[in-house]
């Protein structure tokens, strides 16, 4: 167990750095496509809670156009996703910049997905345990339904991972994630761009 944190961090650095180089043929065209269809910035950055709830800046590729005058951010999410953005989401290419968060140590390859800062006060004590480990690019919830799960089911999976985390489990989740990406499985909840807001 003592070796697990070191092994996990070593895996994060090796895989993330290798993946950043290997996916340049995807990220470079994606950057050009975003710039030409949505303009700047190319990256979407937002504060998310990390280990212990400490905030960090999550990086993803932009998938939505800018708000128009009078538009409500949450109400128009699905309408603001562009065709390029939809493709980036369906292929999970939009997630590739989060590998930079893994290299900086704010995230791990595997862990509960980092959600919104405003959710922190809405968690039950059991749900809040998801912040006992670093957030991940993928996680146990992502390979067991992703956005097709209810919030309660998602958080149960997150806490289960906290209690059972191991290098073997991380490798299993990474392998399952690769299969999910190929299948484009569980990208959106019914009737929503991704997931409805968690209200507690």
C-alpha cells in the first residue's frame, strides 16, 4: 500500500507525457478547428475541486460558442455546442488537455471526475469522500455508465473507488476507458448535453 502512491504518480507522468506526444496528430487539428469555428480561446479553463476540495484550473478543449446577449449559460448549454464541439466530445478529444493537469499533479489518470466548485456544499458526508483522492481523467463511474448514471449512482461508484483504489484497479479502468472511447459509450444523459446540474 505504501508503494501505491509512488507507483500511481509514476504511471501518471509516464502515460500522460507519452499520450500528449502521441495525440499531437489529434490535438493540433482540433486546435485549428476550434480557432477557425469558435475563435479564441482554444482551451476551456474552469476552477474545479481537487484533492481535499482544493481548487485548481481544469483544462479542456472548448466545445461551445460564446454566450450571445441575453442567453443563460446553463439553459443554453446544449444549444451552444458546435458541430466541431460535438465531434470533440463524442470522440473524447476534448478531454486530452486534461493530461496537462495530470503532469502538474492536480489530477491523476484515474479518480473521480472533478465536478463544479458550487457542488461542494451540496454533498452528503459520504458523497464528499470522493475528494479523499485526486480527481481523474477517467474513473470507475466513467467505465460503468458515465453520464447515463444518476448522480447518486455516480457518487456511489466514486466512493467505491476511494475504498478500493489500487494499481491493478487503475490499470483495469484505463483499459476499460480505451474500450469505452472506441465505442463512444455513455457520452450524454438523456435530454442533456452532458448531465443535469447536481442540486444535492
